[in-house]
C-alpha cells in the first residue's frame, strides 16, 4: 500500500505501546488500583423516579449511623455545570427536581461499603411524582411539566437547528431521481471495561487532589473549580491509566464532583467506584435518533441535494447535545459533493439517562441513513455503488456548501482499494442467495476546530519537554491516553525528531500541576493537535542540541543531520557528536534543556449560525466493503469479512491504527447487530454487560485493513485521525451486504435476526424473488 | 456471618488468614492482598476482567467466595509475570497490539495461558471460544486472537 516505505525511522512502523509491559503484567495503575491512608468509601443514592419534584430529603438518621463521615444533598452545590459552557444544566446532585431514574439525590462517605449502603437506606426522600417523558416526539410541543426550564416554548426541545444552503426545493424540482429513507436508531452506550471511578482528597494546605477515569482532565478541572468554588490552581487533577472511554468519560460527570465534595466535607480521601448498573445509568452514549432523508440526483447520478431532518433523544441533560444536533446534519457533508442542503434537527430532553458523545459522535446514524439511500439510488440508476460514489467524491482542496475546508482526501484511493481487494465487481448481485456484499463509506473530523472552552487564540494543545543530564527526556502534556496509544505516539514523535531511542522518552502521567493544557481525547483531535505540538517542541529542543553540536564540530547547524543518537555533518558523516555529547554541551549554558510547542488550528469556516460545528483542520475518509451470509430460515447472519480502506493520511503507528480500525468495526457491528439501550417507559431494562449485547469474538469478522492515505499537508508528518472515522462505514457496509444477500432493506438499528427473518418472509409473501429465490 | 481461617496458596506462596465467610475472592485479592492486577469490571460475572486461575482453571473471582480457594492454588496476573521480563503470552500481547486500554488484559492473559497449557497449538476457533467469556471493548479481539495464535505457533 501507499507510504509503506517510510522516510522516518520510527513513525510509520508498528510501534508497540510503551506502557504495554505494565498493562500485560497488571502493573499499570488505574484509578481503582490507587489508595490513600484513611480512605473513605463514597456511595450514591439515585432517583427511583423518572421525573419528580423533591419536597424534602431527610438525611438526619443517615448522618448518625456508625461509620458515616458525611452525607451530602444537592443544595450545598447548586452551581450548574456541563461540558458546553452554553448549556450548563446539570448539578452535581439533584436540586429541586429529579429528571431520570438514576439522577443523584444524595451521597454518603463512610468507613466501609456496608456502612455506606446502610446510610443510603436510611435516607428519606419525599417527592411529588411528575409526568415522565420517555418519547422525544411528545416533547416536541408544549408539555405540562417541562423537564428543564430552558426547553423551547414550554416544550422539551433542548436545541433546534434550521439550516439551508443553496436551494433544495429547486434541486428536487429538477431531479431525475429521488430517494427517501427514514431510519430509527436505538441508543447505544460505550461499555468501556473500566467502570467510572474517582478518588479525591482535600488536604490542610487548602488544596484538592482528584484522580479520575477521565478522557478530558481539563474539562473536569474546570467543572470542579466552577461547582466547588475553588480556583483552578488550588485543584490538582491526575489521570491514571484509563480503561477505555469512547466518549463516555469526556463530560465532567456528577459523581466526580460529588466525590470531590465529599472529600472537602470530610477532610479525608474518598473513593467512589460506580457499579456497572450505575455506569449504564450515567450513559452519555449515542443518542436514540430518528432520521428522515430525501436525496435528489440528476439522470447521471450526480447528487443535487439532501433534505434531512432528525429528532434526537437527549435524555435528561444537555451534555454535548448542541454539538450533536448540528453534527447530525452537517456530518452529512462528506465524503460527497452535495450542492444543496437543508437540515432541521431537534434534540429533545427526555426523562431517561443522558445521551452524549460516543465514538464517531453525531456522524454514525446519519451516515447509515445516507449510505443506505445511496445504495438504493445506485440501484435505481442501474449503476455500481462504487461508480455512484466516485462520481460524487469531494476532490482534494475543495469546500463543502457548509464551508468545510477539505484539504487532503484519498477517498478515491479508498474506493479503489476496497473494490479491488474485495473482488466486489465479481461478487455484487452475483453471489448465491443468502450471501451478499455491500459498500459503506464515511468521513469524520480530525479534531474539532473549536475548542469548547477558550477563544481560538489559546492553543488547543501544548507540549513541554525537559532533557536533563541523564539523557532522558520527560514529556509533559495533558493529552489523555485512554488506550488509543497517544502516549506512545507522543514519545515516538519526540524520539523521531531528536533521533534518540524511544526508551529515552518518558511521558509523564497527566497531572494538572505540571502538564500543560491539552483539551483531551475527544473529537479525534489528539494525533493531529498533540502531534503538531509535540513536533514543534521537539524541533525547538533539537535546535538547542544542534547549536551545541555546532559548537563541538564547528559545522553550522544546517549542515548537520540527525542520525540515531548522533548528529553528524551531512557531507562528512565521520564528523559528528553523540546525542549525549550535544546534550551535555548545551547544558553548560542553561542546565536542563527545556522546550515548548503548541498547536492552534487555523481560522476556517463560514459565518452562518452554527458555522463552527463540523469544521476541522482535516478529515479522514473511509470505504468499507463487507461480505455477509444470512440463514434465511432463522434470520441469523454473520459478517464474514471486511475490507476496510481508510485514509488517515500517513499512519504514524500502524499497529495502533489497525487496532483502532478493528476495534471500531467491532463497536460499529455491535450497534448494527444487537446493542441497544432498551427501555420500558423511562426505565432502562438492560443495564448489564450480559443483557446489553456486545458481539463475541466468534461474531467478529476477518478484517483486512487497507491504509491508502496520502500525506495531509497540515497533519503532523502527514497524519490525520484514525480513532472515530473507522467506525461509521461498517454499519452501512453490512446493511448493504444484507440487502445484496436477501433483497431486504434494513433502515432501523439494531438489525436482529427476528427482523431479518420477518423481512425475508415479507419479501416471500410479496412474491418478489431475489437472486432467483 | 462467621470468620474462619483460610488456607490457600496465592501465586505459589502459602497464605493463611482469617477471612469472613462471605468474602469474595476478588476482594481478598484486590483489597486485602493488594494484588490489583486482577480487575473489577462489573462484579457480576459478565466481563471476565477479574479472571484468575484456580488450580489452573480460569475462574471469575468476582463470583467466587474466597473460601472456595481453601486448599487450592490461586494464580493471578502477578503470578504469571516472571521476576524479569515477560511471559511469552504477555510479550505477544505487547508486540502484537493485543492490549489497548489494558483493563481487560490480565483476564485475557490468564485465560490464554490456561488455553495454551491444555492446547499448545489451538486453532483460531478454539482461541475465539476460549476467550469468549472475556470482554474487550477496544481491540475487536483481532489482535488478541493473533497474539495467542502466535504463541501457539499458528498465525
Ligand atoms: S468483574 Fe468479574 S466478570 Fe466482571
Ligand atoms: S484493551 Fe481495552 S477493553 Fe480490552
């Protein structure tokens, strides 16, 4: 594949995780592995009502129980918070009202679990039950008891978006072909293996220290400061190893603040480990959604317009919801040129666990609907699904009608690789009944251009380096490795630029006292933004080393080149100095060397309302082909093989990129074939890993990863994201493969065997054979 | 409930201590012995993160009373790890990218060590079946299966 021969020593190879030996030996430390002397156990009392007005919470008996150090209720910390500054609507504990089964009513810190549980049982809550709103459609109009006062016009609508670019009605009027697809998507959740957990300690020097399983330490830091009323510099946030996040550890979460509040309350360290049911109830997973999409095309298959609407079930809080509402529309804008676009999106509060950001946030459900519609359109046109997509592909250095700046795209190369490697043309509509092949494509942002919290003038990432006489290089950055391998990439970039061995580089665990701000692991921003900041910091450190090498060799720095652990004269390689010689020479002037690098994304985007949503310094692209088999008698189906062609620019760590693609395919398949947050009314019915159906190893197909990206002009060493974009294409690839197998369209997810069987039976009853059956 | 003496072996070392009857093996390991390599992912027998070997058999320690270890041998990830370097299964997991967030990894390694002891050259299907009680949300199992096959001489 392209770029197999790397001009770099380390980058572009398969780099095992630097902390791998700690993880495989059980020595990596996750938050629950830490302890403190005199540690208290924190426990939460959760609301049994979906919607209720709190009349009183009597904690007097609980306070007196043995072992109980503190009991906390909402009124002490009424300051609202939320991940987006424009929609602060959460409180650490319920104040006045509870809005879903699982809302936190009270918290206890006690000497042990049993005492804490007994104290919770002794808390008396008097509440007036209010109407529950589990169906977002009910909340579209005025309701008797809006869930939040900020709902639009007495409704439960949290955010409404109207966008219109070009002239959609005119486009439909002149269209030769139109397709309409409506889809309903169940909510899904992250189901990371490490449960949510926080430990906090307030010390007599007036400082608060918080260890938490978070993917965005900086936003947690801010929320703690705002709600607890403590200046940022008096709070220290540490991120130990994190056991997966996928978006579910990106909001500052109420239990994190409550844990810290209990530590303040007691003056003792407190640990709060959520059980699995609580993790499901905390949710912030992918929004249950209903999409309605009309596509217009001309006689040759050029796309003319999308007319799209979405009703999005937000659950009890805003979370990332304003972004979600925009994303469900604007992430329809690639990987094809769509000259006219209209979108109406509404995100509605319901009395259910909050929805939020989950891997490929806002881009997954709408992508499924689009790619299903395009498969139908290709069939109408009598055109190969590949031809249709090639004809409409956004070219490099183009602009979407929503003013997204597309710089690099290797989407055509993705299509070509997936088509050839899968033998698509020999198989499509030609495999026997019950066997099928399908294409699904996608794109995703490589880092949101808009940092949530500051003006674009402040960098989204800063990296500090320190090289001391031992020859080791300490790297400080608040980026959050949650398993995706960002620590390894950070170390590899530093080692690459300086020419040193990888083991010289030590990535210091995130600690807000010493780690310069990076805004965390979300929006697939880390490789791009941290990578650029790390490169700049490393180049600045290298300049100091080369200046010293110049002093030692007499040759100007620009004639020196970097070799492994050595800086030598380009035209006289026998003349040179070792890394350590250069380092020690440079230290004569300043002691330990330091360098800093930062990344700020360039100005971009339009000026219309919501123009920033979806802008990114680069985009990844994907074309996946899936081959599937269906047992027509039972409806059971299996995905046999996936050819995953992906454009992440230059892959900097092939091992990690493959891992992201394989893991994304597994997660996307889960949403396709069975994962679903099931509710009766507002009550979550399956809050366990047994009843929430994640695909087993036996259900995982063989995956052939095809990395075909060309270098991105602004990405670090040409790289773009590979953490979220790899998810979106698998769902429609499988859906379209099932259609090819049995001639039945599936618009709603998940697709369970009973639905497949019913579809096959319906088709049989209609007497419309498929591939002769 | 009563507390009684428990006699067992943990990672090759004899252990004698008084343990309440209702004490769960996972709590004994993590809280009492501070063997924190064994992970608590669900406490319900649904994730496999707490897998240890009980007389060599993969066992969910969150569903097992500490008492069940009476007179038996408990092996945790700490017991698999040599004093120097890594066990071949551990090395394969690192080199082949079979660990991402790592939270599931100790459980997978213990399951794999037991599989490879009984079936030194497992097929892909045998590996998939053996690990199907362990949840990994990061890797899609692809590289985990590859790592186990590599140790077993397959590919
Ligand atoms: S913690 Fe034992 S199976 Fe999950
Ligand atoms: S590596 Fe994260 S759950 Fe397996």
